[in-house]
């Protein structure tokens, strides 16, 4: 028996007419295999981060994100009648998000009316709001009054963003200038809305000054995990200061006010210490991070107490020695 006959008995070939259709669109062969999407059944590469089916768009990696399906669109707390949603842009990747504003009275029956009132602020959307001149959708734009996928996602959403808390002692311990601390304090104490809101595991919605690029007064700030690590080590912001500073050689320049606002909020809650330890340790001393724990709000760790006590004792000893020297000299 030849080797080919043995292979045919062991490995039974599968002959189907739909092989080309099933395996189409996978791209260049990488020999890493394929896997089927649990939601729509489309085949994707094993290293795909999200389903290639635009109608599905489910996140394939990061099980915690995948389990929270409602994160496609999250309603922000604005403190006003304005209904603003942070929506995930499926074509751009799992971490790319934009904003949508819905009217107060939502009419599900007549979508033509809704398309004229609801505003989409996703740059890549064909029906997006014109950021440059701050105007609504043109009524005669291609004669198309269909509601875009981002507005549809906001209409179906029933989830809310998580407002982040802030602690004054953490702000005082931040390694920033007094001018930045004052700006952060003013922003955090504004009556309308919350300074930082968590819309996904690694993406925050931060209040900003209303500009043609950010007409709603909100922007997205995100964190990226290091390769092969469980903690976040990189970040990005959609503000102009951060985008311009990427072309400079100074690392401190791209630390915008939104960066420090996020670090302040993360350091004010102990549940974020582990994943965001890289940033918290760089921007805060150890004592401030421990003080922000809810159960140990007014306590310091034992090693820190010992170190402060020894410093006090040594200072007293030095004072006593100096006094004795003065007395001996006088005598």
C-alpha cells in the first residue's frame, strides 16, 4: 500500500461545493487556523480581535469585554437634558469609539424624522455630523434619510456609563503643577456631568472644551495593554494637544489635562490599582495610592508609619545634639 493510500484512509477529505465561500475573505494564509463566530457563524482567523462580519462586530478576544454586549453603546451622564451616547465603531476596531446625540423625544415609528434630529459624530460615518462648521445633517444629502448604524446602536442601548469618583487627597499628591491641580479641581466640581466616565474596560469619556472637533464637549481617552502583559502601559487621547505632541521628542508634552484627570480618577479607587499600576506608580507616591483605599482611608501602611516615626526621632536627636553643642560652647 502506497503512502498516499494510507493518508487517504487516515485523513478523510471533505468535498463540499461551498469550500470557497466558507473560506473566502480570510486574507493571506498564516497557518494559524480559523475559528467560527459564536454569534453569526462566520469564520475568522484565530488571531482576529473582532468578527469580520460588519452586521455582527462581536469582540472575539478579551472575554470580559465580550460578555458585556451592551457596551456597543453607552449613555453618558451629562447632567442636562442632552442625551449623549458613546458608541463603538465596528469597522475601526474594538477600541475605536464615537459619539451620538439623540433627541429628548424618541420616535421609533418614523425613522425619517429621527434621522433629521439625531446626530452622529463618528468621523468615518457617511451620515456624520459636519464637525468643521457645527451644523446638522443636510436635508438633501444624497436624498438619504436612513438612520446610521451608530444611531441604531444608541437607540437599542440600555446601559449607562460609570461615573468615576475623585478624592481630594489623591489630587494633592499628583506629581503635577499647582496650575494643573487647580484646573482639575474646577472641572471636577462643575455641576453639569461628570469629569471622567468609564464606557468600557479601557476607554473613558472625559469632559473637554466644546470645539469643532469635539462639539458635544466630550472626548475619548483610552489605555492599551503592553504586549504579553496584564497591565496597561500605553494610552491615547483624541485631543489636539496629544495628537500634536506625538511629533515632538519631549515625552512630558503629550500628558494632557485629560490624562491627569483619568489618573486622578483611577487612583481614587483601589479596584483599578492592579491593572493601571504602571501609570499610578509613575504619577503618585505609594502613600497616596494607599490612602485612596476605601477601607483604609485614614490609615497608612505599617512600613510607612515606621519610616515616618524614625524620621521624627532622628530629627529630635539632631535637635538635642545641636542644643548640647551650643550649651557646651557657651560654658
